C-alpha cells in the first residue's frame, strides 16, 4: 500500500484542458413568467388565470403578515425577492401601484399579473404554458469584447 501511494505521488496528474465553457443561453424566462409557471397548482404544465389569481393572493398574504390589506414599496420589494427572485425584478412597484398612493393592494397586484398573463398567453387559450413563458434571445453577447456580435442591438 505504501508502494502504491509512492507511485501515485511520483506520477504527476495532468488536468484536462479547460473546455470552451457553457454557451450563453438563447432562451430566458422573465421573473413574472417564472412565477406564473410556478402557479400551476394542478401540475398539468399549464397555468390558468384562476390558478394565477389564487397564487398571487397567497403570495400577497404571505408578505402582508399584519393583514393591512396593502404593501408599501419596501414590502413589495420583499414580495418581489421571495416570489420573483430579486427585489428589483419587474414588474416594479410603480407599475403595480395603479392609483399612485404608494401602497399596493392584492387587487392591484392581481391586475398587473393578469396583464402579464394575457401578454404571455400567445395562443389566447386561457392558459400559459412553459413554452409561452420562454423568450428567445436574438443576439448573443461576445464575452471577449463586451460588445454584441456583428454590431447588433443588445436585447432590451
């Protein structure tokens, strides 16, 4: 056994050369679409408007622990971090606060998420599928230069 250890130490191990790495993603999911997909309560791969509304109400109640009926912008950021993945994810509180009172109600949040749902429901069948949640990224960044290939416009 000692001989085997000595032989192993004497033979240097060469690491495989690093590969080119993983290519950049060409399909992405916006945070609100990711939440909508997660609201598929019956796990059939399709989120209906009813499933989304129930999910939004539960997510709102989880942050409105004092049962005030509305969230301030900081509480909304807490909601966004928990349910969208980041405090600065869209939709922003300014988009959701439709009456401009610096408070967000469950009705306002439901209305904004319903608007996003309608935009994502490309075939207008009343349900959002995982495929409808995907966005195709048309331009791939060139990581070496920090610019986009062929002078194309960066994705918005």
